[in-house]
C-alpha cells in the first residue's frame, strides 16, 4: 500500500458497532437480541440497495426506522421500545481500537475521512458523541449524490474533494460488498474481518485483510 494520501473509513460496522443499540437493550429483548440486531441490519442494507435500484430514495435515518419497524414485527418486540432503540442507534459505540487507531494515523498526517450511507447530521452526532470529531478531515455522506453505496458516484466524493487518484485512497470496511464496490472502483480496499467471515464473489479480492483497525498501522 504505497503512495496512500487519504484513508477513508466506512462508518457502520467498521468504526461503529451496529449491534450495540440492541445489545444495550438485551435485558428487555432477551436472548433474541443478537438475531434481532442482525435482522435489522440486513433489512436496512437491503432497503438501501432496493431503493437505489427503484430510484425511490429515502435518507438513511428513514430507512433505519422502516427496517426497525419490520424487524420488531418479525421478532415480536414491544413497539414501545422503538424510540429507545432509535435513540441508541444515534450513539452507537465504536469498536474498542478505533480511538487509538485514528489518533495514530492522524499523527502520520494522512487525510482521514468517513464515507458513509448515513445522513450528515446522523454521522456528525455519532462522531461527536464518541469524542472523535477532531480526528476526521471530512465526513462524506451519500446524501450529496442521492444514491447508496456501492454506486460509483459515492466513491467519487473523496476523489473530487482531494483531487487525488483512486489508488491513492486506502478504503476500510467490514462490509464485504462495500470492500468490493470500492475495490472495483479503484480504491485500495482493506477488509476488516473481525468475525472470520467468508468474502463475497463480486469480481474483487482485497490485497489486505485485517482483524481489527490497529493492524492497519502495520501495513499502511
């Protein structure tokens, strides 16, 4: 990974634990909290892709709420918990190594940014609530182009802002479809494989796979 000028992070599932909202309610939800959280996330992603294909855009917060409604029905969870779960989603917990990794990379003078499906206000609140707001140069939201990842218009955003080449971007995601989307676009994608998952067959295989973000420091 030579000549990297910008390090771009996906937010949900990469920097922030998307299951942490449901986990904080596990005493109320019970043993089904984890399959419920996974179902909510899967439905959320499916809605982003389907709305992009149908050209029926809703912002990420609306999709998060729509997918939660379906998930709560599917798992028979009391509707009175909806507001609590949504409020917790606004302040998802970062993975443990995130602050240390970002501080180390910041000291090396890389451009650091987020490139996410989230709305600008949602991302700003998430970063601020976790005291990470001084570590990023930019927070790029798909709302600027009105279509979700992995559309190429999304990956264009940092290139247009920084006036750099595609292969001068290191892009990190825990989502294999996002790694493939960014890699096929031309980024040097790094797969954050925390759970020993299997990579998708989408015409791209990342050159670098790490178990947590701290390992990035050794390869960058």
